[in-house]
C-alpha cells in the first residue's frame, strides 16, 4: 500500500496542514457524505471530513446532552480544543438532529480563524455554512427545492472567496469525483475474489484517505496502487466473508475491521458513509452541473432520509447492490449508541437479510471508543465460529 494512504489515515491533521501550507489553498471541513463536496472542489477548496477522537470529552460534555451521538459530541470537542484550527470554513448539512445542532455549537463554541465580515447584517465571509438538506428525498418538489438550497450555498461561497464558480468549474469537479468513484469501485471489485486481493482494513484505509485529500490526487494514487496490484497479484488470508453496515466509520471505530479480521472474518463490502454510500453511484455528466450534484446528494442511501413510501426501499436496494457478487456469508451491524436512524431501521433490514439473502446478522452497539470495540471481540468470534460451524 502507498505510504500516502497510511500517512493520511494515521496523521490526518498533520497531513492536511502540510497540504495547506504547501499549496496556500483553503480547507473546509464538512459533516456527512450528503455534503456537496463537488462545489467546494470546484472553488479550489479542499473538503475534509470532520471526525472525532474517541478520547474522553474535555469541553463538549458541558454543552451537549450525554444521551446524544458520541461521534458528533467528539467532533465538537475536537473543534473546541483547537484540533481543527486550520479550517477556513465548516459545512453542516441537516443530516440528523444532532448534526443539525452542530451549526449552533460550531458557530458559538468553536473559534473561527477570521472575524465576521458584516455588510447589511450579513456575514459575507461566514465560517459555518448550513445546508437545509430535505428530510424527504422523493417527490416532485424536492429536487427544485434542494437546487435552490445549493444555489444559495454556492452564492455564499462565491462571496466569501471573491470569485465565480462557473459551470466549467463544476463540470471539471464532477469529472474528478467520478474518476475517484470509479477507482474506489474498482478496488471493491477486487474484493469479490475468494480470498480477496486486499483486506477490509486495507480497503478502509485507502477509502478513508479519500475524504482527507484532493480527489484528483486520491484517484491517481489509487489507480497506481491498483495497477501495481494487478501486476503483482496477491491474496490475503481466507476468512468468513462479512458485510459491515454501520454508523460513521473513522480512525476510532475502524478498529472493528481489525477485530473482525483477527477473529477469522474478512470484510468484503459495506454499507457505510465512509464507504459505499459515498462512491457507489456516480454523478451524471450529461445533466446541468448543479442538478447533477443535487441528484447525487439526494440519491445517497442514508438512513436519516424518508421517502414517499412507508418503508424507504432505497436503503434495502443499496444493501442488495453492495452485497451482490461479494459472496457474503454474514453481516455485522455496528451502530453507535443514540443513533436513532440506524437503530430504527435495523429490525427491518435484519429480517430482510435473513429471509431474502439467507445471511445471518450480528448487532453491535458501540460507544465510539477503541476499548469499546475491543470488548466486542468475544461476540464477533462467536458469530464467525457459528457461521463456520
């Protein structure tokens, strides 16, 4: 594996700071793969995913209730402690109740690098950008509404950077993002072999680096790594083929990959926001750029979204698409405590996986700590032994 992937996954803040110092360009943090990263990239801004630390909270617990997402609380705590002091802006979509509240907390509790630039009561150089992402993602009014939301975001961004983001800029960004998606998809195809050409943890490292570095650089590095892998074929250790579905997956709870693979399993595919939900479906280059970006965002199979039907079939359709061809033998749902959207959908998805795909399912509830993941080892081992037996 290219050392660049390892450098970004193990030293994310130092790597991004070094990139910013080297290029002199702006860096924006964002929450959730619903965020229209393509607009930021078109503005020559590096979008980086905001994640937490998994460490005991030092400041955020004074402001955020303990019965809320531990991942979001840790992200805020990291911001309040200055770990994201290199960011020039933060984009917060209305992706769930706790992330929605991060707009207020990051505006009022996290130090910003510049003072507000107020003109007629409007901050023309805001630090926090809020995106009112619709709760329901289907229906004839949704697309035009969300396009207006993105138009307002784009205009606010243009005022802040004192330049226009043209359709040509957006088209270039879409092409870059589609190329990166294609390379990640290519990497996942290699995991269909038995045994896979690379482990689940290796695949996670390569994918996760892509949310911290420019997509064109990531696509080029990934292409080279996959080409080298094709020239020098390899197989990792055999194991029970596991499909992993869960909440936000970063350097803290990615330890679950290692626990699974040290216990005799092999993660071959996933339903994760730092995973298939972020790259599985490309943008349509034949549409007007802003519409293509809006449709990509609305097409994300996120458990927080509702649709016209009583049961959001897009969630099940995504799981079917990302298990097909991977010869999955078991599924593990790793859900963080207080993640209401994931907890609400789990019984339905569990039953359908068992009944329609004949895949046994293990449910794990995490507290967003490395020690918490380690405590799950016994249950993971027992689950894998059951499948082997």
